[in-house]
């Protein structure tokens, strides 16, 4: 009898490299920004109404056009277009904040440290490729590739410094807008007064024209102090928070490369958390005494 033909084992296809996972939606509305704008506008408009004024008194399309258009043009002259485009994209950071806490980032790094200590740092290759955060992904990939520790730290610190410079440039765009808009408002007021001077024969028209002319000043000063300058400061606050997180990530990766105990790495990383979450105080129920049992 002919022996059955043995099945030729097919060459196994190499597993595709893990692709970086898409970062989940980790942002929520910043209620401090929204509430602050509501309180500021409510206080100003409320005061106007209490003084028997009307919202229509400060509703001037031409004044808004002069202030916003003039401010935008001045900022465009001051700022390179790539920086200005980034500044408009970064404006979302004023109205939205990061949902994740620094404690969750610490826990993620501790998981990597525990696995690296048990199986070696090379075992983190797949996890490193799937990390959503580009900074942590780059740092951990360099560590897995065996990059010298000093070189790794130098490269990542350069990334931190360049990121800080870029975000500071974005904040300066809105700070510059806050400096220009009051002056543009004065220009709008002067333009309005020029038109008033043409109708000095009608005192009512003069009074109305003067009131309308000063609306541009209100728009300029209000836009600067209620939005442009606060937006620049909020972006700087976001920048400081992001720098703390990146410095913490770098120290965590350095600890993994050095082979430190995960407990020591945790103690080191938790020093970056200036607002730790308080543990919930729950009363631990002990064993209940059995009825009729003799007391000691």
C-alpha cells in the first residue's frame, strides 16, 4: 500500500507589527472657562441693564468688525502663519481639559515596569508600539531598542524643550491679540467721532454718535481682558500640566531601563502628583461577635 503523502507544513506568516492604537477621546468641557465667560458677561450686561441701559446700546456690528478685523490683521503681521494656524487649533485647549489623571499614567508605567522586571525590557516591544501617547511611545521604544540611558534622556529632554517652545509661541499669539485689541478699539472710537463731527448741527445726532463711537473701545478692552489674555494664560497652564506629565513619563522609563523595583518607581513618580486623590474612607467591618458567646 502506498503511504499517504505527508502534509507539507506551510510557512507561518510573520505576525504584523503592532500598530499604535488610536488615542481615545480623553477630553471634556472645561467648566471653569465656560462658567467664567458666563459670569463675566452676565455681570457686565447685568450692570448695564441695572443702569437702565439696553443690550442694543452695545450691539454694533461695525464696531465688532473694526476691532476683530484690525486685531486679526495685526496678529497676522506679527506671527508666522504656521504658528498662527497652530494657535487656532490649540484654542480647543481653552474650552476642553484632559480627563485622565496623573495617577492613571503612573499606574500604566508601573504595569510596564512590573512586566519588564519579570520578563525583561524586550517583552515591552508590542506594548510600546501600541501606546497612544507619542512621547511615551517614543521613549519606551528607544528603551526597548537598547538606547544608551544618557542618550535616551538627552533626546527626550530635547523633545520636552521643543514642545514647550512651540506651546509658548501659541500662547503668545493670543497674548499679542490681547495687546492689540484695546488700541484697535480706540481707533474705532476715533473713527466714530470723526463721523460725529460731520453732524454738529444736530445735538441729538451728536450725542447718539458719541455713544456709538465708544462701543468700539468697549469691544476692544472687553475682548482683551475677557478672552484673549485669559486664553493665553489658560494655554500656559495646560502647557505646564503637560510638561509635568512628560517629565514624569521620562523618569518612569528611566527607572524601567535601570531595572528599579516597581515600588521604588511608584514612590518616585508619585512625587510629581501635587493633587493626589484622597482614598475613600470606608469602615472595615470586622467579624461580628456570635450571640451568646462568652466575653473574654
